[in-house]
C-alpha cells in the first residue's frame, strides 16, 4: 500500500508540474537552426538528434514576453493553411504590442530602428523586404532564427498573447547541447 500511495503521489506531482509549471518540447523543424537544432533527414536540419527544450509555462502568468526570447506557442490557424503545419511552434519574439516591424534586405527594423540580432547566423538571413501593420494590443511578431527556412509572422501574422505557452528556459537534450537560457 505504501508503494502505491508513493507512486500515485509522484505521478500526480509530475502531472501538475508539466500541466502548470514546465513542459518539455522537441525542435521539429529547421526554422530555429543554428540556435536550436533539428535532426536529419528533415530538410534544412543539421543535427543527428533533435534538441529538446524545457518551457517555463508559469512565467507568462507573471510577466509579458520580452523581445529576443524564444517562445513556444499554439500556431494560429493561418499557419496551418499557409505553412502546411499546425500545432505548436518555437520562434523568437521580435515585435511587441504597439510596434511596427519591417524588413529590408533581410534586416529587421522595429519602429524604424534596426534590430540587433547577434543570435542570427549571417548565412541564415534572407534578403526579403516586408512591412506589416502596427501590432495590436496583446499581439506579438515572431520569427525563426533561420530566416531562409522559417514560416513565421511574416507569412501568417502576429501571435495573440493567449496562444503563448511560455519561454524556452533550457535545452536539455542531447546532453552535449545542454544550456540554460
């Protein structure tokens, strides 16, 4: 009986932890390469193993997302229509509510100021031009770090705050790529 109670309590603790505090996710596509890796043979993936990340679901209950954070979110319906994939996405927050995002020859500008993006590999920057409407309240503009292979807000628009699951706080697999963010 002691073992049953102990195992049930442990299972409940794990369930509550994953449901309310933190949850693991796998990086499925090349949109965040070189920051987060996905495994071959998927197009654009460079690693032998997909990175696994830990998302702190509880964080956005206490604060708003910050520019530059990698977040996990439920993809808008337009993402499935325009990118052939739905479900959950991992992208970097680029634009915050009330801001206007533009892109000129692959360089991103927020309210007319060039965004410093030290996390980008110069070879993953595209050469596109674009201009999007000013973000409404509780709307975020997200982009992948591998701009050449990322289907993101440039294609399907901003992400509502309610769709955000949480920020990526750690990479835990494979072990040699483990990092705290």
